[in-house]
C-alpha cells in the first residue's frame, strides 16, 4: 500500500481526536488541563491505553475507567472523521494540494463540533475555509477561480435572501447566517457543483430531523454542510466529479 496512505491512516485519528477535543473545550471555554489527555468529567489524566484512537473507546465501552461517566461520542467521531479524511486526502492528492485539503478538513471538523455544542459557526473558521477553497480553485488553473467567485456570490445572494425572507414572514430563523456564510465559503472551491452541496446538505438535515429529531426541532446544519461540501470537493479534486 502507498506509504502516504499508511501514514495518513496512523496520524489521521490522532489529529482528528485533537481537533475535536480542542473545539469542544473551546466551545465550553474550558482551559486545558495539562498537556495530556484527561477525562472530561473527573479530570483524571489518561494512560496510553486509554488514549488509543477508536480502540480505547471500544475497550472502555464508552465510559471513564475511574468515574464511569460516559465518554462524549464526539471523541471517537472525531477520530473516525480524521481517519477517513486523512486517508482520502492522501489517496487523492499526494502533493502540495494535500495541505489545503487537510486544513479545510480540520477546520470543518472543528467548526462542526462547535456548531453542535453552541450552535455557532465561528467567522474565523469560515474565513479559513474560504481562503483555502479559493486557493485550491486557483491552483486548478483556467477560470475555475472565476467560477468559484460567481458561485460564492450567487450563494450569498440566494440563500441569504431566502433566510431573510423566511425570518420576516415566519418570525423564526430558517437558515442561520453562519450556515449561509459556510455555504458561500465552500462555493469558492466547488464552483458549479455548489447546488449539489446545498441539496445534499438539506437532504442530510431532513434525514436527521426524521431519524433523530432534536428536542427543539432545530437541526444543526453546520456538520451537514461540512460533510456534503468536503465530499463533493474531494470528488472534484479526484476528477470523478467533472468541472465546467
């Protein structure tokens, strides 16, 4: 197997765990508890056997060995996302493009965790996605970056207008401004494939609302946008999804 893919498989879960944990603590405004991993409930520092990505969660059956508190599922989820994203990036882009893709993946993961925790998509993270997406589009050559600019502007106008009209008529927020900005940021990278990202994320949101409806019936869209945008972006980078 490709050495880059093997390295990605080893490092991806570690990086995913770090990003998810840091984002979760940032959302809660928790100060780091030392340099080592620790239980979110009792604060005990974890040994190496309790810190193995994915394996430890299964071994501990999802609970702290000391206080028996449930381990937040965001930890193994972040590790799994890190694994899948790293392997996909190493497979598709074994060159300088992998840097931009890695930054986008890590930023989208962090933004999703924060959105799930406090329902906010930080502007800084959206800006990072926008910059990396624009650079990746420009590296494709030709007028791909122009396509991205047009798609991003159109997304802001259409979805922003829809959100504003919906809020004025219904008196409730339909699509948050942070969601609109994330759509537009990813559109710089996806270009003409943007409508498919919007459609896919909406379908994912509908599935979540049916299968696991939130108590307040408000589906957090950040993770849906991140997942659909990143997957379609990878397909574009791989040449599987044709550009205009």
